[in-house]
């Protein structure tokens, strides 16, 4: 049985993401199913990363993103490429850190409590297959350390999961 290991409140973000990576790799090891792995990864992130109100995945289905496994309040089901933070991350093929979602042109408010957002695209063989999306009720919650840490987690997820392009 897997049990997530929390870090002390005083732990640095670097230590938090190192711990998450150390826990995520064995959690996903031997399980190739992308949906099962996304469910466990979003649960682990939601449980251990402070100040989140949503953590989850959207996957490319044809020309749009479709909701995948997540933790948090109910969410928008479909997002067009180029719309909102998630769709913009797909279009740019790059992670996006948004300090204040109200200042982001075209932000899609699935949860009115969200104030900041981090989106990391799932890129395999040059193709965007989806995104990892984290929301916080606090402005300025995410920074470059969060982006780098989540990009590392996404790489672990992509290496473990059979997510075709």
C-alpha cells in the first residue's frame, strides 16, 4: 500500500518537489495506464502541495482539451486550443505561470475562487497530448520553482504512461 509522505511546513519548494518526484516514480512504476497514473498523480499533488484548490489533467481529444482525472471542485469539460491558460499552453507548447488569473486575457473561470494557475503541457515526440493544471485560491502562488518541479513530475508521468501521440 502506498502512503504519501508529507514534508514539514518549513520545507523549501525544492525539497517539496524532490520529495514528490521520489514518491511519484514508484507510485507509477509498472502501471502503463495513462488515466490511472493521472488519477494517482493528481491525488498526490493535491494532497501534498499546499494552497491548491484544483490539481488535474486535460487530454487532447481531436482539436480540443477534454477533462481528465483531477482533485477539486467540478471543472470545465472542454477547452479549445488557444483559449484560457490551458489552451494557451497547448498552443505555445510551453508551461505558463499566471500570478493573477483575472489579468490573463481569456481566462476561463471554472472555479471563481481560483486566483493563480500553473499549466504544464504533456509533450511527447514533439506533440502536445494534454496538460497538467494546478489552481490556487491565492494570487502569486506559483513561481519558477513550481514550474520546474511540475515539469519534472510531468516527465516522470510521461515516462511511465502509455500515452500515444
